[in-house]
C-alpha cells in the first residue's frame, strides 16, 4: 500500500479495515513526520495482520481507513492512497528507500544499525525497478560523514548509464550526526521505471565519503540559495523544535523553545568568492529573546556568527537584528541556524548575509525559462456524475513550470462545448450540460509556461445501468438456460434516478428495489420450463422503461442435490429423510451414468416414495416437497424419453 502524505508533527498510523469499521484489519501503514504540512512523500508498507502474517486482498470490498495517533493529536494530511501487487518499500521512488535494500553492490558494507557504511571511493549500490512515474526532479539522501565528504552520483539503468544528478556531501565531522541532503535531478531522465545506481565518490579520491541510511525522490526541485538574498526562514530543508505560523503579513518559524535545542537546516547556501561581514535576521519576541547561532556543514561545524535577538514587545513586532560574521566563509555550504536560550525565544521571519534592505524589497518576478520538454500529466483523476454535470478532481501537474490543465469533453466522437482551461493550483472542474443516456470521454492535458503540452490522460463517464440481474456474479442475458437451484440477484444500479425504482416480475410475482431496498434475491426453484422476466424502471419524475428477458429453467440430479442442501440448511427438510433422498439420487445418477436408464428411473421413483412417506411428513415442508417432486418428475420424463 502507498499513501502520499505530509505531516508537520510526528505523523501517525493508517489502519486498513475491510467492509466495516470493525471488519478484518488488512494492515497498518505508518506515516512519519515529513517536516511540514506540504512536504509530501510516499508512506509505504507491505500489508500484514496483527500477527505479522502477509495479507493479500482480492475481490471487491468497502475499505475503511482508520487514522490513529502515535504521539501527536494532529497526524498528517493525506493526498491519495493506492494498493499494489508488488512491494512498494523497494520500488516506489517517492518512499524512503533503505540503502541496505540494494540488489547488487561493490565496495561497501551493511552496518548493524541498518545503514550503508565502510563505503570506498567508486563503490556502488544498485536498486532494480524504481518507479519514477511522471518524473522526479530531486533526491534527498539521509547521510552522515566524517572529515572528508564527497558525492553520490545517481545513474540510471547501468554503471555507465546517464547521470540523472549528483548529491554533494559535505564534511559533516561526525558519523553519528545524520542530516538530509537534497540535490536536483534531470526530470527528463528520471521518468518511468529504471534501475538506479548510486555511485559513491570520496573527496580527492579518498575512501569513506559518507554513510547512507535512506534516500527518496521528489517531484520538486531543490532551491538555489544566494547568501546575500532574502532567505525566508520557513523555507528550510529540515529542522526540529519549531512550528510555522502566519501573521502580520509574514510567514515565519514560531514556537521556538530554547530548552528543546531546536535548529533549522538550509541546503547549500552559496557565499560566492568573498566572505560576508554581517549576518542579519528579521525577528520578533514577546520575551527577552535569545540567540541565533550560525554553523556551517554540520550541527557541530564552525560557528560563523551569533546574533542576539532581544524583546520587541510582541510576537509579530518584527525588527532587524545584526551581528558580525566572525569566521570567514566562501563557496557553497549547508547552513544550520541553532536556536539558543532558556525560554520561548523569538519568531524568525527572514535572514541574509547581505544588505538587510532586501527584507523590504518585493520579490523580483521569476522569468520562466523557455524549454521544449512537455510537462508530466495530472494523476489520480476522479470523475463523478449527477444533476446534469460532471465533476472532475485530480492531482498535479507537479512540474515547476506547469501553467494550466486543458479539459476536453467528447461524446460519440464529437466535442462537447468549449475546451476548459484550469490554472495550476486549482485541481477541480465542473462541466455542465451533461445529458442522461450518453457516454462521455474526458481528456486532460497539462500545459507549461513555454506552451509545451503533455501527452494527456483520458477518463470515461459511462452510463450506469438502473439495475443489475446476476447469478453468482454473472450477468443474466436474454435466452439463458439456468438450473432451478439458481438464485437471481436483483439489485439497484448507479443509473437509477433519485426517487426511482425498478420492479422485476417473474411467474406473476413482483420484486422491487429502490434507495431503501437496494437488492433482493429471487429463487428459481419450482419455476421449470420457459419463463419470462420483465423489469420495469420508474424514474423519479414518472417516466418508465421496460426490459424483457426470456429464460429457460431446467433441472437435474446435481441441481436437485443443491436444493436438498439448501432446504436442509433452512430447516425445510430434515431428519432421516435427507440421507434417504440423497442416497436415492446418487444411485439414480450412478445407474444413468452406467447406461441403465430403467434402473435410474426406478431409483428416482424410490426418491418420490421416500418423499411421500407419511411417516416422514414431519420432516419436509410442503413448499420444499412440491419443488422436489416437480423436479424429479421432470428428470424421470427426460430420462424415459431418452431411453426410448
């Protein structure tokens, strides 16, 4: 099972129950914290029961998802979920993929703690059949490193395959300090299903560039950060010990309590060729404040600045606080902001190593980069129909330059109405003018800012029948021959109008289904020969239609035995009469199979004698007796005719 979810807390669990809230539990999926309510990743699991036994779900079921907490009252946001036939913990690109679950490797080891270690220069690990779907644009690796660092090269399909991206690993200075490092991928390459090869390179060819716990892919590219630009504190790569709030026209980090030792990490800030001299923050505090300590490359890396924030008289009274950069720094680095103090400290809005006037400057418009690569398609399209309209919902498109979705509706090969254009960010469309009795096809294509158009996704809205008539799950058709032990299942269909009903008539008796009575069973026992079934459908406004089916109902020893079993289970047949009837029926079939029709008929006549025995009258109800008598007489007539 895969569930795409996001959590700004510690997450929670999803229990999967079948057919009711108290139905059997098919499995439990854990959703971890993702660092934010919009940071979606795939939570995955192999379905198992509470005893740890694998569970396979077949057939049609109502599915109940029960959300339970692990620690926090607020659990997660759930975008979509789906069930898979394979193990998504090994193949879903957007799940946390454990490094130790490789298919082949060289030059590395599995540590007892469940991560890759002792990684040599040019070592590799491969992972087969990773499904990127419509395209991955980034990768996050959960790593630790010593005093050297290096890189992880991501190749597709072979050691000599194309390079989709490179994760630069800094010298974090401690093998027990794990961080998430993000890098961009070529989203034109990472599309569909590929074998993934992670190739580890040490700095200057040295061994032991890093240890790897897990890695995951994302549809969003990482953010390039200019140290001298306006850096929004809430746009962190990772962090702990804070929340996010909005107020006073700002979105900021909040709830920062000093004893929690909180920090925020920012993936690769570029300081350029010349070191900055100042560090500025835009912060607010209704207490005495605290300190923002800046370290690079690890939580224990060198301190380059320490900025004291004092009280501002309110949690939304933001002011600029400045301090010197005490350790020169150039090039690209991971920046850690450590929040220090003994109380609730401050709300942190922005920071920069450049001119603090950037805090009040409007963001420059982003100029789209023209390309010729079509965007990925929308996903998980759902369509519902009612009240003369179609309602569509979908996920995506996820491309950064995606601009809109075009929706085209056709019926019978002809376009219906105008093409509808829906701007990115709106994932719903309502299409009016839908006529009853018509099938519709809906094509959704994503369009990016360069005008490139995706291949498109097509969904259908077909006419739903007003009723269903089945035997053992198979549709009953005009001209069918059925055994008289069969039971017709007559149910209301999705196409039955609100307030409407359907009435089946067979052998002079009516059976009705509607919103209150969704289904009824109609036994064919006692209805031998040609039968006419009519179904009248009545709309909520008084309109009606009729369907007529001609059926032929027959019988035989197997059908009669099925009826004996049914009547016995219902209490309509019992005592010593049951084995007498069953034995006579078996003997009749045996003689018939042996080519002795006269002897076969004799045993069927014995069957009737047992049934008419006054001493057994208390063991059979009249209705059951009448059906069995008619069936056996029909078989006798058939066999006697065949014997002639």
